[in-house]
């Protein structure tokens, strides 16, 4: 789903790569689907994000529209987000494992997952996709409905 080039309206205060200025999170989706290959490209970009001790604590739980799991994911959203997400091609829940494989607490797990999310968002911008992060969903219900383990 391509979006308008908004760099004409956004002006950085310092010289940065145009990719950063072009990335934004609009609340309008046109309903065009993404292919599984496109979604995997987003996840691959996230895979290359830096993390503490190369722990890569992030996991992406997702559902593409027109899939039987869609209702489960969509019903996790707040009413305000349902309005504009109805045309989303996919919904993705980002989770992070809060321990290392050794069991030791991973102090930077959420920071590392954020780096992976940003890598995914920038890849989406390169691909001309709308990638919009949000926190407006029922986190407790997501843990239950998506069978997210306690340590995530």
C-alpha cells in the first residue's frame, strides 16, 4: 500500500537520510493486500536489528487479512484503532522475551525489540508500505488469545 511522499511537508532540522523523513505512520490504509513474501521482507529486516548479546528477544505474532485468525487479532484492538485498521493488510503483535536462554533477566529486551520494530518500519518505507505501530490493543487478552508465554 503506497502512501503519498510527505517529504514536501516534513523538514528535518539537521541533515539526515531522506528515509527517516519519509517514514511516517498514517492512519489510512487503502485495503491493498501484502504478499507473504513482502511480509517476510519486513521480518527479515527486523532480524538484522542489533540486540544485547545478539539475543534477538523479539518475536512477531501476525495474521494477514482474509485469514481465519483475523477476527482474533482485530478484536484485540481498541475501538479507535479498529476504525482505521479495518483496511490493514496484516496485524502484527511484537513481543519480547525478557530472559536470555540461560534464564538471566534480559534488561534490554524491550529496547532491542524496539530496534527490530524500527528496522521493520524503515523496510516498509523503502517498500512503499504503510507500517504503523500502536499500543491501543488489549495486551492481557492478546497474551491469552495468542498463547504468548509468560516470559514474553
